[in-house]
C-alpha cells in the first residue's frame, strides 16, 4: 500500500485574518459566484461579484452571501443597498460572462453603473426592484431574509428566493431539470484562479444494500478505475 502524505496543521487562533483568508479560499474550492445586482434608494443600479456564496435551503429557498466591508469598515454598495431596499438578485456567471463580471469587480466610486461599463443588459426585476442581467444563464430574485453581522469586517446576508429565471433551452419546464453543461458555470478558486464546470461525471448515492454489495465485491467494483 502506498504511504499517504501527512498534513500541515494551522491553528486559526494563532493566525491573522489575512492568513486565515488565504487558507480558506485555497481549500474551499470551487466556490460558486454570485454576480449580485441591487439598487439604492434613488434606483441607481450596482453590480458586484461575490464568491463567499451558496444555497443553504430549499424549503424555504434560502441563499447566503458573505459581503466584506470596506477597509474603513463602511458598507460596500451591495450591503448598503440590501439594507435600504431588502432586495437583491443573484446572477449566475458562465464562461461567456467572465470578462464582464471582472469589469464589475473594479472598485468604481459610488454611482457608477457597472452594468453599463461592462456592456451588460439590465432587465427590470419581476419580484424585486433591482434588475437581473440578461446575459446571465440564470438569475435568482431574492428578498432579504436575515442578516448576520460577523465581527466588524463582514456580514452574511441571507435571501429568500422569490423567483428564478433560467436561460431558455437550459431547463425543462416540466421536469424542472437544469442542463448543467448548458449553464457552463464558472467557479472561484484561491488567488486569481477560476475553474470551469465542463468536466462533469455522475455519482449516484448508494443505498445501504448497494454499499454492502460493493464492499463484498471488493475494491474493483467501484467502476471508476481508482
């Protein structure tokens, strides 16, 4: 049997915030990207990507965003707008949307229309006042459900999904099955890294009986050539 390598241990209590950040974004991968659109009280649109993001529940349908504050601990436009309007839209990023998303990550001053700067099309919201992005393969319109303040530097915004728009041809309206290959979603890695989701495989969850039968058949029964 090949000897397995050991592990390097990091005690988070002994590390600074920056080192903890680097270790987290390098190990929790790939992370889905929430390309979030919001509006302020005057109706001005803001768009920004966040990779501290995931869905947490389907009943109720809850998404969560981790939004870091600015260096002076003031709120970023996304967090400020959600506080004021209690609405936001999560647009999923596909490979074709990657460059435009990166433009919207530029730290523009308040009031700049990031969607216009990136050449993207804003479509009026149906369930919320903020727009969705026409070029996105899917958009989830959300109402703020709960906000958790995590220290002074970050807050976690949970949103209840009120409706979702999925690109025509990428979803079966009857079965609700989404074609993940046509979604062509992008994931976030550590540093400046990103990953595509084109390399996919199926692995059904086994029943107890199937697991016992596979164990009895031995390692060669895995079917994956491991």
